[in-house]
């Protein structure tokens, strides 16, 4: 189930945020791609951070709940964007990427911790399918 929500978040934000960037701040496609770099860069940093946090605390539920709650808050704050506050947008964009990375890495690691060895491939397949279906819905909406 969480993979479905993750698919909606990841693919939805990957389509929605560049359109906001294009509509509010820049028009050229190359500038939109460059403006999207804080999101992608913070995803890379977030993968390392959340992996470290899970290794250190040996728990995935707390990290997933906290990151999901903060991601909901940040996505709500995206509604306050105007053409005059690009620095605010870039900060929220980096924070969104950092928190989206938690929804990507934590469920995969959690499956490795709780699923028996002979079912890991099947559980990862189900996670990938649910992410794909959620992503299709996230792009369509």
C-alpha cells in the first residue's frame, strides 16, 4: 500500500513541480531542468541520510512516519508559491526531494528486514508494481 502512495508522490512531483517552475519562474526547458536540480540533488543526499538513520536506530516505522508527515506539510506549503519568491520555492524543492527519498529507500529496506528470505524477490516485485500503479495515477491526476 505504501508503495502506491510513494508512486503517486514520486511521479506526481516529478511532473507537477517542473510545471510549477515553468509557469511561475522560467519558460525555457533548459532553465526548468536546471531549476529542478535541487530536487534531484537532495534525493541523492536523502538516500544516504535515511539509510544511515535506519542503520543507526534499527527502526523504519518512526522514520517513515516522520518523513511522511513532514512531506505532507511541505507539499501543503507549495500552495503559497508566487512569482516573487523563487528562493522559497527552491528551499521547498530541496526539502521535498529530501523527504521523497525517504519514501523510496525506507520501504525497500523494511521489506528486507521483515520478509523471509525466500519471499524477498516477490515482495520487491509487489512493491514495484504498486509504485508503478501509483505513479500512473499520480501522473494522470
